[in-house]
């Protein structure tokens, strides 16, 4: 058996930098210093992708000729289109965007000369899409990375971002006689001041945690060095016998699941008669560099389940994990199944991946060079800093999160209005060095969990060890956990799986409360013994329903529990050492 299966990561789990000086340490320090300027992006990983593309294109004369002819044809189309515009005709634009592009939503973009700048940009996009197609012999991952970098470069120079080419900016500047530019300059100066001071920008004071969001009543009933466990107060006279334990992602704060009362998943479940527990993760610092991925399982999931069992004894628990919290919960559930622990009644995975072979755009940042470069930066800092994490997510959607914001705030002089979801997104967390290194290597880079090489406590675990029914949710436009990747849970367990695909993205698709307009979802059940159906076939067969998927999930949880109703449990278990400590949302959630 491959002994590497029993190692959590090639990275040392406990590392003392002071005792490991060597010439290799000098190299790591050099790379860590460079990484601070590149925000953790490996220059070699980028350069090698371009070299792979250029080298294969160099020895592809047929492909070169094809691209040359495409360029000539595009120039001819643009010239013809421009002449028609000069003749004051209304010709059909020769180039269409690859998808709906909100940057050009202003009707003024359909009027000359702006429509010509738009068409010139679309022509360049079309040519580069063709030019960066995978060449024979070229690495598939390098082809994807080159195409991604080409899109990013083009997006930076979109005419929508150039003030004298954008009709929206020009019109606003004329109407306000430049006042918008003055406001934009003040906005830029304010943002630059925070950036130079290396301080996070203050959150919107009108959406304070514990006052406006995360206000479902409850108590912190357990605390250790990594988590606070919140028990929420009952809202009904009797409750369902089985409680729910949420394992949120530690990449962000837990209260994505408890925003305003109108869209709080926690409040909704409490109102349905469930007893709800929530893990709130501590925001680590550089002193926590040696916290491992398995520490999150032991001090997080296992410790929380132990506390829940003390408060609600002799009762099974519905486990629900979100994003990376779902991945961790799946590992914990597989470990429990392997070891004969039957505490779980069901397993719910919200936008959570268990197989990382097709993990979407995030995989563009994951190869040996990139992971090693990122590890060196974290080794020096002790953590992955909040800005570095935020920049990685922004890079996945630069039009929405970078260029559109810059246009509105610096050229139009409009501070984008903050809502609860945006405010939560800005409330960022750090990631410990060892934990994140192990997560990237064991799951993203080596995909050990579904490859039969992921070990917990010295023994390999497999998702086939999960012994409970599964409810899995994917979201249609998820850039973090693409729904087809989430769907792959069907390949690795024979348990009953209810799979829901809801519209929206990684966050908005999950926060899809009843009454939210324009919501729909697909749902189907795979029972034990049913044949496997691929994701696209599933989508063509699964029934579509309008509205929120939350009521369906609440009914599913009810059906997977006992029919018994019980009096609400006491807050904590004072007679067993679990004295309620302080009101929800607790202390850890406020750490920045």
C-alpha cells in the first residue's frame, strides 16, 4: 500500500521555523517576499503556461494560418461595418458577446461611435478565444490558464473601463460638470489610504453583526480554541427530536446562514420546529500556523457533536455543511461510518465538493508550482491573509468584482450600496498555514478523498463509509464549487441522494428564502440500486419547481428523523459542565 496515503500532507504538520534554517530557507524567504508583491500568484506557473502555448503554436503552421485568416476576416468585417456606420446606415453588428455582458447594458452603446468600440472589443475577444484553444500536445490545464489570463487582460482594457470611450462616463461627466470625477478621486484616495495602511476597510455600520445581522436569539454553549458552539433558542412550543448541526466554511464568517431575519436560514429552521446548533470558527492569527486540517475535524465537528450529544442525549443529529465545511463534514461522516459511530441521522452538503478533479476556475490556481509558492508565502506569514484570499476570489469574476466596481466608484463617483450579503463578503477571515497547505495538496492538488488515499487517524476513509441519506445542493452559476463537481457525490456512495440544483451563485443560491423572487430549482432522488446518471442527463430529466428549495429540505429533514416531538432542550447542559457562556453571535465572529 502507498504509505503516502497515511500522510496528511507533504508539509510538516508541526513546524518550528527557528530550527530549520538552511539554504532552502533562504529560497523560501525569497519566494515569500516575491509572493507578497504578486498576491501569492506564482510567476513561473503563469510563464510556463504561456511557454507551453507559444511552443506548440510555433510548430503548428496550420493553426497559425487559421488564426491569420481569422484576423484578416475580422478586420474586413470591422472595416465594412465602420463604413456602413459612416454612411449612417443601421447594419447588423458582426460580433456578438460570448454571453450577456452587463458592461454594455447602457443603450448608448448601440449608437455610433460607441458601438464600433464595442464591436472592436468583441472581435478581439473572439480572436483570443480561438487563439487560446488547446493545441495538440499542449497541457489541458495550461490551455485553460492561458485562456483565463487572456480574458483577464482583455477585460482590463474593455472600452467600458476607458472613461473617454464609455458613453455612460462621458454623459455623467458632462451632466455633473466633473463632480463625479471629484467624488471618484475622493473615493480612490480613501481606498488607497486603507491599502497603504494595510488595514481592512470598515464594514457598513448600518449592518452590524449582532445588531442587524446574526440576530437570531441563542447562546454560546461550548467553546474551545477553535470554535464557539451556538445553540439557538426555540421558537415553537415543541421541537423535532433530532437537532441540526451546521458546519459552515471557515474561509468566511458563519453568519451567511443567519443574515437578516427575512433571509436567515437559521431563523427559518427554528420557526419550523428544529433545534439548531451552529459552529462559529475563530479567526486564526500567525500564532495558529500549526493548526492542521484534521484539527478542524477534531476541535470543530467532533467536539461540536460531543457537545450536542451532551445537551440532547441519545438522539441522532442532522449534519449540514456549507462549502469547505461540507467537505470537512463529509470526511467526518465517512470516518464515523468507518468507525461504527451512528450519531448522524442525515448529511446535507450545501455547495460542497468531495471530488476536486473538475473543481472549476479555482483549479487554474492549483498546480505544484502555485501551491509551493503559496505555501512559502503562508510559511513566512503564518496565515493566508484576508486580502490575499479576497483577491483570489475577485480574480475569478474580475468584471463584476474589480472593473465594474472601479468604474462606478472612481469614474461615476458612486459608492456601491452595501447589502447584507456584500457586507458579509467583506468580513473576511485568515487561514492557518498548515491547514490550508494540507487542504490544497490533499484535496485540490491530489484529490485523495475520492482516490482512496485520504487517511484519518492513520487509516484511509472513503465516502462509501457514509451510512446516512444525503441531501446535496448545487448552484447554477457557482464559480467556487461548480454544480457538476458537487454532483459527483453520486459516484462515490451508494446511499440515497436527493440532489437539488438551484439558480444563483455560491452564496445567493444557498440564501434562497421563501418569497425570494425569481427563484427556481431542479430536484431528483437517486435511491440505492438506481443506475448512475451523468449530470447533464440528470438536468434534462429532473423536475423544475418554482420558488425556494428550503421548504423541500425542511420536509426532507423531517422525513429522515423520528416522528416524535419533544419539549425544547435546555440551553446548554449546566449540570454536565456546558454552562451557557454569552449571547449569540458570540465573540469569535467579531474577530477581524
